[in-house]
C-alpha cells in the first residue's frame, strides 16, 4: 500500500455496509510449517521474476492440527499462537490496535481519496467481527470519502512465523482493502527509507468496473513484497504479484495468510499459494547480499480500506462498502 511505484492493482449509512455477511464461521486450513528462528516484540524499538523455492505442495504444504490452545483456537503443528484478536468485544481493543488519522502525504503515497478517521461509522466491532467501512462523506473538509486504517505499531510486532486473517472483502469499484506489514522502527528504518527496509503486502484487492463491463473477471487479489533494488536505489521498489482470478467470491469469508522465514516469504489464500519469493531475490542491499535483510526485523500489522487513488474512482452513485475481519492470528515456530 505505501509506495510511489506501486502495484496497479446521497444519504450516508453511518457505518453500515450495503450487504449482509455470514458472521464468525469456521476456520479454514492453510499452508505449511517451517523451521525458522523467531523473534517477537510487544513494543516498537527497532518487476523481477520470483526465484523458485522448494514448495512440493504449494496448495497446502502443512496442516492445521486438531488440537487447540486454552482459548479454543486451532493451532498448526510445530507452531504456537503468540498474538491474536478475535474481535469479541464491542469496540476495538486499544491495547492491540491504534488508528492512523488523516490522508497522509499525497494520499498515503498513493493519491488515495479518503480521509481516515477513528469514528465508529468507519470502524466498529460487534458480533465477533471488525468492520471497516468506506463511505461517501464530506464531513472532513475537502475530502469526499472517509474510512479507517488501523495498525499494531507501538503495540505489537514480530519477525518470522505465520500470520493469518479471515476476511470478507468489498466488491464496489474504487475500494482498495489491504492486509499488510511494515517495519516496526519509530522515526527511521534500520535499512533506510522506503522501500529499503521492506514491506509485505499479504493481501490487496481492487475492483475495476471496466473489466466487468467487458465481461472479464473483475477480481484482482494479489500479494507483493517491496525492497531495495541495487539498480534503482532507495526510490525504486521491486514487487512480485499474482492475480487470483479464480477467487471471484471475495464477499465470502477467506483466510489470507503469510508464511515468513529467513529464506522465503510465501502468501496464500485458503490453501492456494499466491506468491513465494526466495531470499536471494530480495537480499540486494549493498554489503548485505548474503543476509535476510531487510526482512529480518520485526514488522507491525496494518488493516485498511482505501478509496480510489491508483485504483478506479468510485462511481457517482457510491454510498458505502466495507471489509470485515473475523480474526487476526500470529503463530511462531516452536
């Protein structure tokens, strides 16, 4: 989400989406184990081709065990649950999440059209689900839309492991939902400014009405990682993408996840691998080619629903749409 060379991906409803959703359904198995080392922090301190990685069963190289932890949450063989939010209260847990307010620098680096708020009409928790709603709203000065962007910055970060969120996504033109990670260093990044210190986009999705009108699949669900390029310097990002046209029912609940190790980063939707990138592809920082840099530092979690920018603009009759999140869970190897 945060980049300048990026993946191309009137009545107000006061926080209600214009569609009905299933609430808190069952979990979906996905993805594999790894033997990586792990680290975790509860406070902040710190277009090329993808290299092939041994992925003998890309649809599901591992399995979720039948056992559960003390909270009844299923766990993966070889992994322990280290952080989660099941959104079981009636408001966002401020010990886990904070809001990013405003429109940022040039629409958060993407020319986005929304103004992010902490208002309940843009983000709410009920019936075990977090709902982030983007809506037509002229209450914030010159901005025509409002939405929400929440992060765990300053509250939780981790390096290596498996992270998953079960989500239902919007289908309206102009919506740009994202589930992603940024390096958890306050003020400056260990390896320099973006993209040198990395970015992991577990899920981004755009909807283009022109593809609908042409009879094509309108769904583009993708993953990307951003990092330094020796030839382009700090201002250039390399991104790896995969369009998943088979997943057209994004309104339905799906598990979006990432397996992150020192040697590769893999993203998946349910049991389908979307992207896998080897360390040799990204480790290009001068003097650090044989390390896992920049993806060897703790990163924090972001969830947001952007409007427009480098995706199609909402149609004039747009009122609101939303992304829903059943849970976010982070696991690390035993």
